[in-house]
């Protein structure tokens, strides 16, 4: 990246001066981009590393210690933290889930009604509750809606994510990206910043309508049916040949051994999932149970390994279940379900072995999807990542516990959810109060103040318990904000933003201002597709503001173009968390996002840029 910039300087930057500070900061930016794209380190570790490097190299990055840690006290960080807590409070009441059930009764088995209901609920709700938890809440609702209506969840889950992005642009608090962009623009002295609560609602409504029409027409036809309409996980994950039952013969050498020691997992990729003995099935806490002759063992392994184990350990093959119904036949107390690893989950970066997943959650993992790849063998030592979807077999009470665990999104509604429905009026009143106080002009109150007051009100009214405050926060996002905010400071103070802005401003010689504005939208969208949306805002806004100033353009218009582009990233599953949440349950491939998202990204780039020019103007 640095080399590219330097090579362009003589021809395009004129009198621009390359200082050691600029070179150092651009190297740090390049390193940050590599870490974000490769996911070599967890996102929170990358953010802290950026912060530390900026402070250690302070003489060159021009970032003091106070500025290096300023991200933790930045109003954007605190506001996002508070909004995540408020969103959790709403989810605890079951309000969104209740709306989803009404949606299901309206949609029935009509695919277009299902899609319309999905978009119609998700979009508006995401304008007032952070869109990331909205998607986490609605994934099981939409999945159940699809299966009950005999539709493929693949036709609804990507629209769910995309609609949440449309809705996130209705208000300032719809997404953390808006809040961060508002703060960064204000720090740069952009006229019109920070944003008011409904600053860009008019354009957000246009984006929501245009995007919804696309999803209801062209997008629906482009969406694949990766997941079968009928709910059969064995077929969907193609694991019929990886789960089988065997009978233990009297001469078997594993007779008398405990389940934990019966099969040498250092040699064989196999797990004993459960034991059936005298018509009674055991699956919880079976590691210490000793194997007896005649026991029927359910194994997870492949055919080649099974043949070897059966020969060495004296086992007789009884058959392989071909469907989920066959697998669960006679086992009413347990079932199959998908769980998605949440952002901020303690399992991120761990393995099934290191977390003692089976013992800890009383659940067997049969397979999982990671970044579009289905893993059916050697599961125990694969590192888990945000958005990974595990196919587990577990009893109903274990599934209910997983549904209450903030580490997971369970892609099926619990049969007896424990929502605080009596607190719905309190939660709604608090959200309305936060929005109303932050948006009224008579007594100007900063959104960070009203959001924190809302958190206090949630606890005092009993919507949230004090112990739930900490688990409500997606700490990955908070540490990301804390790490990239000083990076934005370094880009501005070192002169890197001015240098790149001057290079971009040179494009004004061949492009009209409208064209330069559109280029910023497109570039931001592409950057967001490979790194975090929040990181792309911090990187792009200082450059956009500097370029606008050099071109005599409206800097606020350029800030809005970057903000909308970063908040509506459809090209990949990794640029936006909501895309990751539906990646596994929808059975999508990376190419699905490109096929459906690319036309949408281009369409909204035109609509958004023209809307910005029409409403706010492009000239200073």
C-alpha cells in the first residue's frame, strides 16, 4: 500500500510531501488491513495491537498515550455499548420474537408473503434497535417460518441480513457504524456533524424501499435454495455416512472400558455419541460409563475408520440412519439443531476439545460449517470462528440452555421460551424515551447521555438484571472501536489523510464531483467487504473529508456516502456481522453474496449518491 502511494506521488500529488510519519502510519494501516482480512488474530486482539503500536511509535505516528486510549472514552464507543445493552433488554422481553410470530401467521406458506414479512419487520425494527442483535434474534424465527411454510431458509435469511442493513440507515442508532461515523466527522470539524437522530432518515427510507423491491424481485430469483425446504439436517449436511450404530460383541476388547477411553481418539477420528442398553438410551455424561456386551453405540466417524474400528474392537454394524427421522426414532428426548457462534463468544479461537464442548453443554457436535465449508471429520481440533454453525444433537433442556447462552444463536425457537413479556411496555417506553430526548431541539441532549440513562432505566424497571449488563455487550465491537479510533487520529494528524486526499482530488480533473462522490461510495463498499465496517469508516472518512475540501465540495455529503456504503455491505459474508450470522444457517457459499449482493450494491450506489446530491448538495 505504501509503495503504491509513493509511486503515484510524482505524477499525481504535485507538491505533496512524504514524511516519515506518513510512511509509518501507512505501514500500520497496511498491517491492520492484513490482520483484518486474514483473521490471523481475533478482532479484539488486532484492535489492541493497533493501539499499542500507535502509542509505541508515537514520535512517528503523532499519537500520544492519551490519544491512543481515547477510543475507550470516545462518545461513539460508549453510545454503542449502551445501545447494545438496550437492544438486549428489548430481546429479553420477547417483543421482536412476538412480532416475528405474528409475521409467521400472516405469511403462512406463501413464499412471497414470507419474504415480504421478513423485510417488513426487520427493516423498520433495525432503525431503532441495533441491527446486529435484531438479526441474532430473528434467525431462529425466520428459520422456523421457512420450514413450517415448506420454504428453503436460504430464500429468507440473506434478505433478513440485507433488510437489517437497510433499516440500520433509518436513524443514527440503527447501527454502530452510523454512531462512529458521526463521531469521526465531528472530530474532523465537518459542518453538520455530529448527526442528529433523524439526519438521514429521508434517504434511509428511499434505500429501504429500493432495496426491498430488489429483494422481492431480482434478488429472490438470484437466491439459491441451499437448505432443503423440509427440515432434515442429515441430508443438508450430507452426514448419512458419518453417523452409524454398532453392537458390542462379548469378545470385544472395549468391554469394561469407559466411553472416554474405549476409542483411541489420537488414532481414530471417531466419537461415541450415545449408548442404548436394555431399551434405555444414555447420552448425557456418558464418558465415565463402562461399556457392556450387547450395548448399542452410536458413532460419529467415516466408513473407512468404522471398518477398522469394528474389526479391531469387536463391533457389529447394525446400520446407518438415512434421514433425521431415522436418527431420532425412539429418542424423543433429544433432537438435532444448528447453533451459530456469536460475535463476542468465549468459544471464538477455541476448539471443541479445549472448551470440553460435549461435557460443558451436554451436546454432541456431528458437523459444522465454517466460511461456507462443511466439516464432518476431525472436528475436535478445528479452531472456531464467529459465524461458524454447529450441527449438534442434544436433549431439549440442553438446547434451551444454549438458547439462553449469549455465546450462541440457536437456529430454532425454544419450545418454552422464558421471555419477560410483562416488561414489554417498559422496554418500548425506554427506547422511545431515548430516541425522543436525543432528537428534540428544545433541550439538546447528547445521544450518549440518553442511551446511558436508558440503560439505568432498563435495570431499575426490571427489564434487565444487573448481572446481564456485561453479557449484553459485544466486547469485540467495543475493543474494535477503541483500537481503530486512534488509528483514525493517526491518519489525520500524520498527514496521511491529506496526502491520499490530494491524490483522490486529482481525479476531479477528469471526473465531475458526482463521479468522485460515487467513487468514494464504491471504494468504501469494497473495503468493507474485506474488513470491518467500523474500520472502513475510520479509514475512509478522513480521506473523504480532505478530498472534499480540496475539491471545494460539501464534506458532509462525502461523509454520508462513506457512511451509507460502510453500513450496506452486501458483497461478502465477512464484512458485516449480520451476514456472518446467516451464512451457516442459510447454507450459503461465498459466491452467493457476490451474485445477489453485487447488483444490489451497484443499484444502491446510484440511488444513494443521487439522493445525497438531491437532499444535501455536492458543492460546498
